[in-house]
């Protein structure tokens, strides 16, 4: 009986990279249709490994996955997976944490600079036939040197953003409960508590995973702690920010601008208030993308499937507490 890898969903043009890795080893690759629940669960039940992009792998789905040894995420975040249910079932959950670090960090910094320099405002004015002298822009632009960049989450991407900011002579603060003051300092940042980060940041950039502790981490109360001249950037997960509260603050002039690549609901609804907020640049969850990153992501996911098929632990096991009772360890 072949080892079966089932893709729960994907939006890639093709599966060439996956086939290139899996086919020579006799691993059968299938694609499920999450819109057909009955057929979807039938595919899940046949899977030795699930490869997951956006579809929710909830407790009910995991309960159907009786053969499943591992769930491998196309990406860094694992918020699509019910981690508690997977761990309880003995299913390993893996991600690909390093496929697009430069892309996401560069996209975040590009949003930061574009909003700071009011590029959307100038562009719209010029297209409308108005030649807007610099000092007429509102709010006014301050020199970026000496401003404070607050980074929420200081993992690979947060540190890469800090590295982009360093040559501009920005002050860099970070909030991350999982790193030490020494580790932050070695990467050029000062570790502070969240309230201090909010009060002191001129630009606030989010690079935190989504979980119960980070959902709406920036809500109405926290937004009121920010400077009215502050800019918010988010390339992590949309629900880390209460986007309705953010839209109100932008509309009421309580924030200077925002650059967002992720949203609480995707695609962004046609009537979402963020579409009408001033000095806001929106991109459709593309911070991760370059052709090289796309290929690396797809190949890395397939390589994790190969490891599991050989009875090996995934390279990037997220729920490490599954080890003592993992199905994979019983299969070895």
C-alpha cells in the first residue's frame, strides 16, 4: 500500500516541486477539496500525511485522520491547525520557518517606508492633477533617523526587519516574551514590555504568530496608547490586530497610517472600512512571495513528507510535546 500525502488545499499554479520530490519515492500525492466536506474527510481518512495551506484542520478533521502521522504547514504559522487536538491524537505538526524570511522582512520594511513617506497620498494627488508640495502633506513627515521602531515578535523575521532599520539609525525596541534581553541586544534591539513598546514606538511592526495570547494583541485599548503620529505595519497574521478598531483610529486621525499585508478575513471584504482609511497601503497576503521562496516552500514541505515516510522526525516539529506518544514513534 503506498504512502499517501494529501494536500488539504492550495492556491499554487502547479505541484511540480512536490511531484519532483515525492514521485520517485513512490509516495502518492492527492489533492482534497475542502468545499466538499464528505469527499474532503474521505481523503483525510486515507492520508498518512496532510499538507496544509489555508483550510482549517480542526478537531473534527483530526478525528477523521486515523492514519495521519503528521500535518505539514505550507508556511510558518500553524493557526490553521488545532494544535491541542493534533498533539492529543499523537500527530506531529511541522512548519517551514525559513523559506521566506527575507521576503517578509523586506515587504514589511517596504510598507513601513511607503506609509512613512506618504507615497499613496502623493501618488493619488498627482494622478488627480494636483502637484502637492511636500510641506502640504498631512500629517507632516519627520526624518526617519532617530525615530523608534517597535517590533512585536523577535524571531527570524523581526530580527531581519531590525537589520534593515539599523543603517537608518532608528532606535529599535522589541517585545517578545520568549527571548532574553541579551539575545535582543545582540540583534540590536532593546527588550521592553508591551505597554512601553506601545507608548514609545513611532512605527510598530508585527511579526508574531497567531494564538490565544496574540489574538487582538493590538485592540482599541492598546491603540489609544499609541502616539497619534504612529504607523502600524502587519505582515504576520491579520487577527493579531483588531482591524475594526484600527480602521476607526485611522479614520478619526488617531493614527498616522498603516501598512497591512494580512487581514482577519481573507480576501478582504469589499465593504471593509480599511479600504477607505487615509494613508493606508494594503497588499493581498503576498509578503512571503518571490519565485525562489515559492519553490523553497513547496519543496521543503515535500521533504518533510519524505522524512515522515521514512520514520524520521520532521526537521521543524512545532508541537514538540507530542514526542513521547507520537504515532510516528510507534511506526519507527
